[in-house]
């Protein structure tokens, strides 16, 4: 049984506070990402075709100011630094290792990138490691009631993302494969499963009564992304914490398997491997293993805690942090961003550029139309969310994900400003459709909207109740 060292409160909390200050200071440097614009546009509901209710609810309250909108993500990232320090402690790390693990993690792309913007992944940063912290505390220190706390955290996490269920499945399969198998039928583990299920029940009811839309969404993501995901996920495993810390987490994975004192939590190693396998097979999103990777990293910090004092780690961590800051955060002037590799390395950076300029172009086209019933239809939810944020006077619709179900154009709408790359697929639905402009952010950043067509389409061939399904897409 591992006896925890005293918690390195000052060092770990200082790292967390630094993350909070840096992220807050830079929150408003660029602009929204498309998902943030989408979230703030969704009406409150128990669930959506692509996600549970938590993040859209937050965005609906805070979404008119980008700094306030991102404050919950900032707090989640800072909290994840604290959980990292606690994980190192629970696994047997001394005060130095706790501080080292927290500070090194605080300077990674994982912490800074996911913590900078309001995505569901921001909360995964803290929720997945927190579930594992509870489980480790239960198994390494003979406190089985912590399985109930793990169930409570996992149940609450379903309101952010149902993917937390894969972590629970991974833990269960890990227990089945390497033990201790008797835990699977212990009152504490079964009680934790009951707690998680009861807390998550509204989410499960929503899914069951809406024909399990998350399965359809997963299939759509796999169909659209699988080829790229199966290649990029391996790169991401190396770069998301940085190459120096990739060595640390590899040592942690080996240590979870070999260290006798970690035998009670050895199942976390297979759980991580199973998450990697699932990501490869499903091909949905490349970042799924990242949040369990953080736990494996903390094990590596403990394995290497004696050698971490070597001076060679100082320049390695300085470089790792510097690269992460430049890639993950909006520190470069937006005017030069397009001339750097950053938009290619970090899609979120490119995604924060150009929305007001794009909306101005769409507004000018809409204002040129002498039709008071004219509407805007966008190809994706980012374009729709940007118009809703910066030109709320324009009636805007989109067929992507939950926006398809939220509203469709009225039958009185015979003139449409059609925005985005869906244009070739739907132009035949109108008597006439002509590209009149192309989106340009003016700073040369090549993002998803750059050079997208803006078309004027007139006289739809059928009522919108019949045409609208042609605009629907999940991705």
C-alpha cells in the first residue's frame, strides 16, 4: 500500500494559478472558435443530436463576451493542474515530483489548448483524471467508498460528454483482464456503477427517446474523419504533452504494468490501451485517449522522480512550454499568423480568425437584396453562429447537427443568401443560384471558411418542408 507524501500545496497551486492568469489574459486576443459560436446559438434542452446539455447551457448564459465565455474552460484547466499534482501524490510521488508534474503539465499543449476555449474537451481535462484519482485512492489506500465518488463524478460528466462511459468501460475491461477481478462484483464498484447510472439517467432517457442520436453522430464522425484520425492520433499522442513528456508517459505505462506496489491499479494500463484501440477502430476523433494519457503521465512522473532533478530537464521543459504557448495560445499578432506554421499545427488557432469580416461580407450581400423575406443559410454551424452573434438582424439557418432540428426557413423565403461549401450540393434546388462573393478574412489565414462561396439563390423548387432535409448533415 502506497503511503502518500504531504501535498505540495504551494508548488501545485502556483502552477494552477499561473495557468488561470495566462489563459484569462489571452482569452480575448483573437475571436470565437466555431464550436463556441454554435453552442451560444443552441436553445436550452436536455440534449442535442451531437452532445449533452452542459456546454451549450453555459454558452447561452456567457456567450456574448468571449472572455466570460471561456472562464469555465480556464477554471477547468487550472483544476486539472491540481488533479495532476494529486495523482502524482496518490501514486507515491514526493513533494518535488508533485510540483514538477504540475508545472510540466501546465506548459503542455493539452492543458493550454483545451483550456483556452470553451469546448467539451476543456472539462474532460479535469473530469477523466478526477475519476481516476478517486479509483486510485480507493484501490491503493484501501478506501473502497471512493468508488462511489468516482461514480458520482462520472455521472455528472455525462452532462458534458457521454464519452466518459468509455473510460468506465475501459476500467471494467482492465479489471477483467488483469484484475483484481473480484472488484467487479464488490459492493463499492457496483455501488459506484449504480450512482453513475442514476446521476446520468436524464441523459440516457434523452438518448433512448430520441433514437440514440450519439450513435448516429459517431458514425458520421467516423465516416468523415476516419482516415485522418487513424494517422494523426499517433502524432497527437507524442505532441499533445510534448516529446520530452512522451518519454515520461511511456515510462508510466510500463511502470503501471511492472511495479508491484501498483498492482491494485494495474488495470489503468490496459484501460489506456483499449482507449487507443477504440480511437483507431472508430476513427471518430483523434483526441479521445488524451485525457487518460494525462493519468499515465503522472505515473511516469513517479517512476522518474529521482532523475527529474537532473538539470537536463530544465531546458527541455522550457522549450516544450515555449512551443506549446506559441502553438496553443493567441500570442502572435493575427496579422502575421497566416505566415507561420501555427494554423496548420493548431486548427483552433485558425478557427478564431475572420468571423467579423466574413459576417460583414454576408451582410453586404443580404442588404443588396430587395426582399424583406430573404434569409441566410449557412453550410456549417460556425458560419451560422457568427452571423447570429455579429449580425443578429439577419435570419440565419443551417442544416448542420442540432441547428437542423432547431429551425428551418419559412415558406415565404424565396430569396436565400447561401454561404459556404454546401453550395454545389444544393444549388439545383433553386431556379437560379449565383456566386456573388467569396469569404476572405483579410489576413491570409487559411481556415475552413477562407474562400468559401457566398451565393444568391432565388425561387426554391419546392416548399421548405420538402427541401430542408437536403441541407441536413452531421459532422
